[in-house]
C-alpha cells in the first residue's frame, strides 16, 4: 500500500497549487492591505470586516439567501418526483431518458442564461405563439433561471439514492398495512435523506454565489452576493474587501459540507 501512495502525488500537487495556495492567498488578502498587483510591504488590518456590515453587502446577502432558498425548494419539489419516477422506471430506455434530462448541463451555462434572457423580453420568438413576456428585472426571472440551471444537481443525487434503495423495505411496509403516503413518509423519505441533503447543498451553493445569471436576468436591478464580489474584484478593484466576503462564503460552504458528512458518512451521494 505504501508503494501506491506515489500515485497520489499528482493529485496532491494539483490540490496544493490550485486549491490550497489560492485559498491561503484569499485569506491573506482579506486580513491585510496587500496589493496583489504591486506586491510589497503589507500589514494586517481589520477594515475588511467592515465590508461585511455595509448595507449593500447585507442587502445582497439577503437577496442571495432568499432567492437561493426559494430556488432550492422549487428544485426539490420538481426534482424529487422526477428522480423517483426515473429510479422506478422499468424500461430499457431509462438510460436514454436520464441522458436527455442532463443533456442541457453539457452546454455552456452562459449560453443558456442568454437564451432565457431572450425569451423574457416582450419581443421574442414566443410572439409566434401569442405569448409576450416582460420578466427581465424580476425575481421570477431569476428563479426560473436558477431552477433550470441547477435542477439536475438536485435530481441526480436523489436519483442515485432512490435507485439503490432496497425496495423490499417498501414492500414490507405495504404488507404491514401502511398506506402509500405512510410508506413514503416513514420509509422512502428517511432512506433518501442523504440524497436530499446532498441535492440541497449542490443546488444551494451555486445559486447563492451566482453572478452572471442575476446580472443578465435581473437587468442589474437585483444584486446577489456573487455580483458584489465580482464588482469588488473587477470594477472597484477593492480586492481585499472582495476577499473578505469570499472567505465568509467559504465558511458557509464548509459548514454545509459538514452537514453532508453528518448525514452521509460514506460520501455516496457526493460521487
């Protein structure tokens, strides 16, 4: 086994160079006045923490939490029945149906966002069918976009768990007199809880940190925390403040993944 450890060296180098070093750099930027474009003497400062208390940042965080939670709930309400249907489908075409479901994920996300943006304007191809939408700049547009982007990330972990489930437990529940609803609530749902948790996190995290989607579909009217970070890094050049906000998001991500480990100690639904 010790001889096989050498195989992990490329992975370790990859993780150190592309994950650990950038993370440490962001952490350093968040608590110092280091100028990354003109590296020189720097000192530790606390001004970065003040960025977390600015009204614009707080508003963006509230928008991110509110819209991402709503999008995650919608994805769950759509994704769970879809995953259940696919997992219990008795046909040779199951693989093809699953492929068709995840096919949009293989295309460029920005392209899909622009496609939704085009449909949400009053003048679009939908006019051919007598439909005229005017959703740009609304929360509805953002929610539709988030749902379409992240629905597969909710559905696939659920499908993975439901497809592996021991169906004899469901049959035993019905044999003991439980109704379909009781069987679902007391057997199916508890056994699929790890998939639910994994799907929620895999949907919640990208929707909370999205910036291109709300930028295009809200017309710049609704700011999410991802838009704030983008502005700090790309427009105002306040890299230190953006780094502090990024670190705060990393803390949230770590906490959420600790929840996943708690419910899924073997990590099956994250594969």
